[in-house]
C-alpha cells in the first residue's frame, strides 16, 4: 500500500492538483465543471493507479478485483483531462498566449495518451504474464517526467513572476523550454515503447537463441534513440532554470502605486462607504461618474451608489431595508442592453449543465460581462440575494424572479 501511494497516488494527485490550479489561472476562466474536478480527485484514491504496476502473487479473485479497480482508475485521469481542456478551450486566447498556458494544455493533451498506454501494459502485468512490466515502468516514468514536467514548468513560469513582483520572461526562451520537454519526453517514450514491443515480438517468434541475440543487437538503436531524445527533457529544464534565474534577478517591475483596474465608477441608487468602494477595486485614480450614463472605454465599470456633489460634499441616500446588491442591478441592465432573455443567459453561464449556478460560475459571468471582478469571498451576498430556497445555488426560476423584480423597480423609478 505504501509503495502504491508513493509511486501512484501521490505523484498523480500532485499533478492533478497543480493542473487544476495553473490551467484556470492561465485561461482566466473558472473550472469547466467543479463537481467533475472534485469527483476525479476523490475517485483517484479509491482506485488502483495505472502507473508503476508490479506483478503480484495473489489469488485469481484478488487479481480480478485489482483489474477492475485499475479500470476505474482510468476515469479520474480522463475526467481531469477533459475538464481542464474544456476550461482552456473556453479561454483559448489567454491559454495559448503564454508559455505557462501552453505547457498546461500540452500536459493535459498528453495525459490520456500516457494513461491509456500505462493501463494496457499495467493490466497485462497485473493479471497476465508480466512480460510488459518494463514497458509499463517506462510509460510511467515518461508520464511523470513529461506531463509532470510540463505542469511544473507551467506553475513556475506562471506564478514565479507574480510571487517576485517581476516582469514575465520573454516568450522565446520559455516557449523553447516547454516544447523541448513536451517533444523530447513524448518521442523518447515512443522510442522506448517500440523497443520493448519489438523485443517482446522477437522473443516470442524466434526460437533460435543466436538469431534472437542478433535481432536484439540490431534493435538496440531504439533504446539509444530514446536516450538521446530524453536529453530534450533535461535541456528543457535547464533552459527553464536559466529563465527562472533571470526572472529572480531582473529589476522589479512593480512599484507602489494606487492605480486601479477599474477606470470609471458610476454612482446609482443606494448608499455605500469608502471601504465598500475599495473592496470593489476603486482606486485613487478611478473616475467617478455622478448621475451619468457614460461608460468607460476600457476597464470595468462598477455601479455602486447614487450621490450628488455640492461644495465638495457627498450626500448619500439612506439604504433601504431590503437593499439589492448593485451588481445585480447592473446585471439586469446588462441583459436589457444586450437584449438577452434570462433563459439564454442562464444557459450560457451554466458551464457544467447542472441546472444551477454556483458562486464560481456567477463570478465568471460578472467578470465576462464587465460588470464587476469580485473576489470569491464577496460572492456570498450575491448568492444570498438571489437564492430563494436557501440551497446555496441559483436555479433558473430564482434568477428570473430576481431580474423581473429589479426591472420592475427600475420602471417605477423612471
């Protein structure tokens, strides 16, 4: 059990956890299906990993049970790959614009290829003659070094500049490192697999030992080519290490500023406080639009309160007992401006087709519509304002009722 955890569950869990962090960040999108991500990580530890399978001496019944669990062990890997590729697809322009995003996408593209190969060789090792045990170990090592290496590059290239407050490295060297690891590792695995399969075929079909030795000597070139191609992985990591050093010693590009991502801030009905404004990203350089309908040309525009300025004083209107978050009013106005009905909007933001919207999907919808870029801990009040049955999620009738109520209130004010 300890060996299975060390050589199977632990590295696979680390790779999936890293992938679920770096790919949504590179794509600037929420995970395509949060329920699928939770299920894949949970199912990983309830099954037998397909990597690093060793022959066992056990009764036939236990071998069959192990084979069934190994078959189910394919599900979390395939589910994670599909989930993250769909996430990258929803933000393709961002995913493929940075080397970190490309590395993550390549890792998820290669993961099912390695998983399928390791599954068949591992099944033969577990319940068969174990003649493909060496090939299973080769594919397992290829998965760890290639897929795991790409995810390590994605995390390093994506988060190191942010952690150091430095500028991101030029894409030339980083892209070279990513492609060297991907192509070198994959082609080395292919060459090694061809060598193992060829040796197995010769040993089974040729009975003369002298002919077998001559054939094996002729096929030794596969292993030599595989070893040569694997140098691409090592050189790719060296290039990535050089890039990381340059990032660490480069001049800091971050300065202490008071700039904000929000360029303008329109004030509408209700009341607010300076703390609330700062929490929504308003900075000292944000342009406040008082009682106007002008929209900023760039950046996000957040409608907060309505106020009148007189002699440099701000008059705030008292907040009603049932104050609706201003982001929801902006959402209703956005639907009116874009001529969208609630049903179409609901289906467009329900990424996992579950029939309900969670906080992450609503956060992604508000950010995509340029309404507000709220942190996750600030989404609870929006969910509570719409959630009628108190289940913590939003269904279509609840959203329809809320939007209709906001539209009715706006009509009465006009």
